[in-house]
């Protein structure tokens, strides 16, 4: 099985006490877009997501790519 990192993306929801300003949202989006990460990062302002659509984070999720294991710890 081939793992293509450039076809992967990370959906990152930011949950702050207040909604992100448009300027801050655009700055964060631009920084991730200009980064050297081998995948795309999609930013979502978590305070603007309807409660019924908010995902339940997966804790300690394991995945692998080309035999390399990656662990995500959201604690």
C-alpha cells in the first residue's frame, strides 16, 4: 500500500473563548499554507461550528504510513 502525504490533510478546529477575528484566522491559515508540512491544514473556528456538528475528538489515535507509526494524543 502506498501512502501519499501530499494527498493527506489535517482538519484543525480551534476552540477559543471567543471567535477568532478575521485577521487572526487569515494569519493562521496563511502560516500553515506557507509551512513545510507535508500535508494541507484546513483551519476551522470551532466557536462558529453549530454544537450539533462538533466532532468528538479521537484520543490517542494511531495511524501508519509506509511502515511508520504516528500517534495523535489530544489530551
